[in-house]
């Protein structure tokens, strides 16, 4: 029996052998009433308010300078009221300050008198490269 007659079992990373689609999340806030009707992209952590140092500035007197924060954590978006004067509402429910609430696609948010829709898109990225590394080994034939 030669070395070539036996099958050598190699360990493999199972995650590379399965469908290795990568899901990317993109989110935005679409203003549907108030001062404008724009759509704003949301990052991994976005502070919303009417002035600096907010990341997303909406020129509305009813917003606090730092009104609310949207964060992405483990594939889930959350909203937190930052102790705003005119409160934050999530699907018509007033948020408690400094408490995280899960957001879902189509949720309505009211920041002061500005009403907006939370929009989330999950995009599949199929452009995944798999690198295979082969190690040279000796193949001797025995007679």
C-alpha cells in the first residue's frame, strides 16, 4: 500500500465551506414633516440634533443640540433619547432618557416636532474571496 492509497483527512474551516455571504446594513432617516423632507444616512453611531457637535444636524428649533443617538450594535439599530427638552417618540411612545430602544425598518420617530421614518436595508455582498493554500509534500512511490 502506498501513501497515495490512503486518504488524508484535513481539517477545514466550516464557515468557508458554507454560503459565505456577508450582510451589510445601511440605514437612513427620512424626514416626513417638520423643517425639511430630506433623507439622511445613519452610521454606526449618529447623534441627531439641531447644532454642533451633532453628527446629523436638522435645523428645527424643537430639537435639542444633541437630541437623540442612533447606534448599530451586533446587527441591530437602537435609538436613545439624550435627555432632550421636547422628547423623542418611537412609534408614538415616549422614550425614557438614556435608554436604548430597538429600531426596525419603517419605525416612526418623532424628535421634537420633526417626524421621520427609520429605513433599514440589508445588502448581501457575494464578492467574497476564498484563499486556498497548498503545502508541497513528498510523493514517493514504493514498489
